[in-house]
C-alpha cells in the first residue's frame, strides 16, 4: 500500500492555492480589460458605419417639403377648447392643459397649485390672460376664511353682530 507523501501534498497545495494580487497585477488586468472593451467598441462602430451606409433612408422616409412662408391659420370651427393652462417661469413656458370652461381651468389650478405657483390661464382665441394661480389661491383662501367665520358665527352667534353676520352671508 502506498501512502501519499508530504511532497505530493505540498505540490497539490501549491497548485490549488489562490494567490493575492499585487497592485501591478491588478493594473495589468484592468488595462487588459479596458483594451479589450475598446477593441470591441471599435469593431461595433465600424459595423454600424457600414450598416448605415448601405441603408437608403430616402426610400424609407420620403422627403416632405414644407413651405414655411405660408402662415396657415388653424380651423377654429373644430376647436372645442376655449382656455389653455400654461406653466411660465424663468426656465419653462409650455402648455399643460386645455379646457372648455373657465371653471374647469380653475379646478385644474386648484388641484395642481400646491405643486406649481406659476400657472396661467389664457383665452385661446384672444391670447388674453384670464387667471393666474396666485389670484386663484388668494380667492380660495379668502373663501375658506369666510367659511370658517360663518361656521364660528353659527356656533357662537353672540360673538358676532348682526351686521357682521349679514356681511358674511352677502359676500
């Protein structure tokens, strides 16, 4: 019977041991990886260049000529929207929504004014400014204040005079 000797065990251990990488080996491996990536990228760019060169874009996308000198007026008979809501500030000026009535525009501003304080409502036909979010918010706050005062007057009628209650009800 033959036994494994110490020399055989040492040789096996040396072959199956993970060695630590030093900085030089790490930099070489990293450089090889980057070089491989660059080579693959270059081959891909060459392939894309020749593929694009062979495609005839004019047959796929026919050329469309526009005469930009003619001003075309929109057909307002088909428009059902009367107001547009825009966000306007130092870096943005875009249309967000179109509504048929001013009440719908006010509802939109009330819903989204907690996120934006720069919403404006314009009449589509005249381009006249109709409302802005600041005015709508002030109006809503004053209505809420009057509502709170009416609730307080109904709960404690002796603290308000008849004239004050009348003015709250009329407004």
